[in-house]
C-alpha cells in the first residue's frame, strides 16, 4: 500500500514541479526544483538502474511539459539517481539500505535529511546550471545562480520529502 500512496504523491509533486517551472520563474538568477528530493525518496526496493530510468522519464516529462531545453532536467537528474544509494548510505548509514526502510525526518532527524538533500541538490544544480549555460555565461553568473537557487530549492525539497515519507 505504501508504494501506491508514494506514487500518487510522486505524481502530485511532478505536477507541482510543472507549476513551479511554468508559473513561478521570476528571474534568470533563480530556479526552484523538487526533482532531486523526488528521486532521493524513491523506494529502496527500486535498484539504481530502475531509479535512473524513473529519473530520466521524470526529467524528460518536465522538459517536454514546461521548460524549453529538452533533456536538461533528465541530464541533471540521472546522476542524482545514480548517487542515490551512496548518498543514503553515507548520510544515514548502510543499515538503512540493508533494511530497505525509507528515511524520514522523524526517524532520522532533520539535519541528516537536510544533508542528504543538500548533496543531491548540489549534484543536480551544478549539472543543470553547467548545461544551461553552455559556455555562454560567466562563472560568476553561474555561481550566483547556484547560490540563489539552492536555498529555495532546499526548502521545497524538504517539503517534498515530508510529503513522500509521511506514510510508513
């Protein structure tokens, strides 16, 4: 039953990501994303290959339905899915993966969840901003965009983790 409610929440967060991309773009300096948290919270029964496939489909779906550059979200999201189990084992310990229990803010604590989200969000934003700039923007602009995008995205990702891991 958990997987059914998880994928309903995942679909709703996908729609929320589309809304963020389509209606809440205020400046070229900042972007807000939920995608790294969505991939990080995939059930641990899903292996790395399956997570990478889901990440690619999710990224391409967002690309087709919202942003102009096809493949940029998929390009940035697949490495997050590749590093997902490594991030979870480093931050929460390898026993979480062996027990196949999802991490939650209540069980693992907000600081640990924020650390895992920060790592996955940093991977996503570095690749996304690098691919979006395509050598046409300065390092200062890209660093500023990373800095301006990190805090709001971390906030939205934390809310996403809360939504995806409430049912245990």
